[in-house]
């Protein structure tokens, strides 16, 4: 009987296909998928629980922390999981099924599962005939599992992209909320230290655990809500979340900043006047005046940092010991920083200003070159013009008899107020370009001496009218033309400082600063926020305070 070889081959091919498909769908495909997904899942976890993971490499950047999981490690883990699944499919196909089961077992007449050799020749023949079907099942299982795994990978990648999008949205939202919060409160950060004075968008924050300096402590690739330092300490990324509690440093000069920087609006007020015009004495008087106002109003005053407290205490001791403040030394001044607010609790935080007071040497404002180096003028929110009228040639010429000797004993400034103002006003406009939007508080100093001069009318009424009367109308007109608003005071710093200081004169010394602060939205009511100092009585002999003492809301 003749055997039809073609028919036999066709039958064997069909049988091989059917058996291969059955083995693939009944066992092989699911075996491939289970082992591949298991390998991928294992790749997402730690290699050895409790031990360092070699996939997590130390970040080599300048920031002392690891990027957020979603920004870097998430994608590393995803790639590792995909590689583990692909490696598992390849190993199962090439080494386990084709090499071990098909080649070494079935083609050798051995059982594919146990590897035992069949006892009869017919059994060995059947096992050899199953080898092609098993190889086909392996190939089909590998191809189908790869297709399904690619679908799983695409779905997983879409989820990762969604996670990244949500994280980036959180970063943008965090930055936007903080930026809008700062814009709404007028917060602009600037360094208060000489030689720097530079603005910066974000301070350097120091980790309280290890002292590492974080320059990017804001929502970003290191984390949306918090950054994890290299010491594994979690640090908040926004001021609203608690970043204000960390030590801050200037990113340019690396000097310490007060905690209020970045959370409180900064108001820059330079004291402008000639040498010996009384700027430093006025500084001491206005510090005492702010304290006096805190006794009688809702005003709160405190030093922004321990360094500011030490500086103010040194100034107070000088005045109490010698009756005079020492002449300002050095080049560019360091700002004396005060936290001035109204109310208490959260209401106080909303109504608070970080006040930068600059007391430069009179010589530093004498000409354009030295004035141009006073870079803090570019940030000024107002100007305290300290006017020593006894230094004006026009006023000196009107003095008669012993008034000239009294004027000399008062140590008049080297330049009159008109000359002092003319020397710096042009550079102020050049540095900041905002002069027409600023207010100027002109403070006539040494009023205790002016009250004793018979050659001049006493400054008992409107001070601007008094200045015009004694021949300084040019100054009044210039201030009214160059600035958005100009107000005038006459103050005796000697009567406002030291033993027996007059509380009324102390409050008057602080009124110019409080008026300039009121232009930024911080109002405390009363004469301090008014347009003009009230009619000034002649100063009585110094005496101590009397009467009921109000609660002290000041830490000065």
C-alpha cells in the first residue's frame, strides 16, 4: 500500500499547529505572562529589603538632596521593570523552552516536564513528534506575551505620564500660589548687607538637621510639597507650609537673613543728610519713638534679628553715656531691621512690614560717584531727609549776637540741606527710577537749639512754611516737585533720647517713619499717619515720664 507523504506531512503540520496552539493558550502564554509580570513587579521593589538599592545612585548635583521620585527614580524603575520582563520572556523562550525542553528533553525522547527517558521506542517517537508543537507553542507564547506586555507597558507609561503631569501641576500651583501671595503683599526680597544689596527670588535655606544649604527649596523637581535633605530630613517647600521657620541666607553674599524675609513686605528707608546733620541721633530717637507709640496704640515693634538688637543697644548706650551718637563710620551701611506691625496674631502678620533703615555716612552722599555706590537707594520706598538748617549759609548769615556761638556748639553739618539734597537727588532717580512715586519725610533736627535762637522764628507752626520763612523755600519747592508727597517735621533728638526723655518728643521723632510706612498700607491711626505734624509747642525742660503706662507691644 502506497503512503501519501504529502498527506502525512499535512496531517502532522495540522496536528503540530493544533497542539502548539492548545499548549500556548492553555499553558504557555499564561506561564510567560505570569513570570514576566512577576519579574517586573520584583524589579519595582528593593533588591534586598532593608539594604541600599544599587539603582538609587547619589545625586551629583549641587543641591543636597535627591530629586523627587516622580522626577527621576520613577522612570529608572519603570525602565528596570520593562527590562526585567523582556529578559524573562527571552530566557523562557531561548533557554527554558527551546533549549532545555525541546532540544535536550523531547528530541532526546525524554519527558518534557520531568526529563525521564521513555522506556519504549514508541513513547520516544511520540515525544520527538511533540517537539515541533512544543517549539511552536513557545514561539506563540513569547509573541503573544510580548504583545500583551507592550500593551501593559503603554498603559503603565500613560499612568506615569499622568502622575508626572499631576506632580508638575502641583509644582506650578505651589509656585503660582506663593508668587501671587507675595505679589498681593508686595514682598520683594533684597539683601540688607553692605557690598551686596542685591535682590533675589529665593533665599538659601539651611537644613536644621545637618546644616546643608538648599538653594532650590521651592516646589520643583526635588519635590512639590517637601524636599528630602541628604540627612533624610523633610523640608517644606513654601513659606505657607512652614519654610519661614528655617534659617535663611543671602544667595549672593551668604550672610544670614532675618526670618521675616520672604514672608513680610520689606520697606527700605534711607536717612539722607550731611555729616553731623544728626542722622544717627535721629535713628536713636525714632527707635525710642516707635517704642513709645507701641505703648499708646496697636503698633507692635520688634527687632528682626539678634544682630539688630545688639546694634540698637550699642547705639542706646552711646547716647546715654555721652549724650551724642558716634559719627557713622565705614563705607556702605548695613540696614537696621525692624518688624513693625499692627494688631496681633494672624491679623498682625497681614499688617506687618520689615523695615530696613539705612544710616550712611554723610560723606558717601557728597558727590555723584560716591552716591552711585549706595546701591540700596535703588530699592528705596521713601526717603528720610535729615535737614540741619544751622548748616545752611543763608540761615547762618541771619544769626546775630550769641546765636552764632549756639549754632557752632550744636555741631552743624558740613553741608546745608539744599546742597545735600542737590548732591544725591539725581543719582537717586538714576538708581531707582522711582523718585516720582516715593514720599519724602523732611525732618529738621536740633530743634532744641532752634528754640533758643532769637535771630530765627521758632518752628512752632507748619514746618514747610517755617523753612520758606527762614530762606529755604527752594528746598521745599524742590521736594514738592521731585517726590509724590512731601511732609515736614521738626524734632529734637536730644529731648527724645537718654535720661529724662520726653515721650511726646519721642513719638514725634517716629512720626516721619510711621507716615512713610502708612504710604505702604500700614496705618496705625492718630497723628503719626496724618499729613502733617501738629503745631509744635516749645520744648519744656526735660523730665521723666508720668501718667498711666499702656501695655508694651514692643520688644525694642
